[in-house]
């Protein structure tokens, strides 16, 4: 029985703990600064244990990581460098869900010389969308364009932003204000967030897409010089981009991230009735013909084991739990820095957690 530490007892941490503790192959230790949240997760997952953990405290992290096989960080992205450093110290494999480019670079540096695996960006985007992109590209040659689009959206939007909180507010705003990576005409470029607005229709529903930070993960570095154009955009219902740019630019809320987080948390309701819209398109040559390969899917909230879980909980937790399984089964490198590009799509989809994407 493998011992897995889950840091973070919020929306995603609860789902990760449920998946792992109920599958029969793992024992979960839950850690969070909110002791009440930890207790609730442990109560709902018999066999698990938990303790209060300050994510900035080396002593707290060392205590919960002692003798563990792996740690999954569902903590705020800015806590991950410290968590990764203590994981390296404890010789514990490390997985996270971060979208932040700078945090991932710090994790990659920590992974140098590590005897355990360091696998960041294991969620939805980056994460599954990266795995899918690599799968589509393997079927083509002379690839010219790779487009990746993801939206975590309410099924029943009822406000002017046409948005409800379904995941980390800090993570949401961070991807709206940080510079974005893209490959344009074969060169790695930095582009502005919230720009390059487009319209796209999936399953008869119209969405708008625009630049957001972090969704490419390590693909930008992996594909530079190999693919002419690579970009990632978030999907929202039409009109969202206009109002967010008013808040961020005209009202200058991009300079006051903490206040904007507070406003969103106090005024935008959360929802478990959501949908995850995924679109990946690769264009290249197939048997001598210019061809586009596409993966498009909408994943909805659903009931699992008698509980209702949101789409973002299911897809994010399925991503990291599926990668953990593959790591423990020896299907991924057991030491050093491991990229999402290293995860085989066919094996992931066949996995008991990856099946939620199938």
C-alpha cells in the first residue's frame, strides 16, 4: 500500500483524496492550514489521516512527508517551490497542478539530481491537454499548427460575466494577468493575456477564446523549431473578455490582485453544475495530404460514489491521479524532471482515472 500526501483540502484536494483513498491501492494523508477542512475530508474518506500544515513551514512539511511515497500539491501555486524543495529533501516523488510558468521553472531546477520524480502541471491544462496534443501530433508529419482551447464554465450562467467560480480564484486571475507563451512562425514569443480574441463553436455552442497564461506548460520549449505555430487560449461565453478587460485594464485591478480575488470570492457564486470544454487541433501532413486532427469533448459534473462532483474537480483530479498511477506502475521515469509530454495518451485513457476523459 503506497502512502500519498495530498496538500490542500479544497475543491480539488477533496476529489484527489476521494479517488485515491477509495481505489484500494493508496493510503492518503491530507494536509492543509485549515484544520476544519482537513477533518471534513478525513471523515468522508475512512482510512485516510490528516493534520494541519503551514505550506510555508519546512518543519510542518517534513513531518507530513516523512516515509511517504509521493506528494500531490493542490496548494496555491506560489506554495509549490517550498513543497517541492521539501519533497526533494525527503526523497518523495512530487506532482502538482500548477499553471504558473515561473513556478514550473523552479520545480525543474529542483528536479536536477533528484532521485525521486518531479512531475508538475498534472491537471487539465496544462496536463491532459498536453498529453492529447502530443497524441494528435504523432499521427501527422510536417506539423504547421497546434491549437489548444479549454474552458471551465458554468452550465447555467446567470450574471453579466457569464461565469461562476469553479476552481482557484488566485489561479484564475493569475492566468488573466501574466504574460503568455506561444510559438509564432517557428519562434518562441511572449504575447499579452486577454488578447487575440476569437470565436469557436463546439457541439453547437458558441464560445470566445483568448490568450491566458500557463496552459501550454512545457510544450512551448519542447516544440520550438518543430511546429510553426502553437498557442493556448481559455474559452468563455461571449462577452466575458470585454468585461474582464474593463476590470483589469480600465479599473487597473491587475495591479491589485488580492483585492480582485476578494471581490470575486465575495460576489461570484461557486457552482458544482459546470462543464469542461476541451478542444485540441493539430494540422500537418497525413499520407501526403494537408490534414487536421481534432479532439473535442465537453465533460459535465456528475455523481460518483453517491456524491455530486463538479467537472473541474473530476477532470483535474483524474489528470493527476492518472499520472500518479502510471508513475507507480513504472510507466514514467522514476527520477528527475518528468514532462506531461512523456505521458502516453493510450495508457492514460486506459487508466482507471484517465477514463473520465475517454
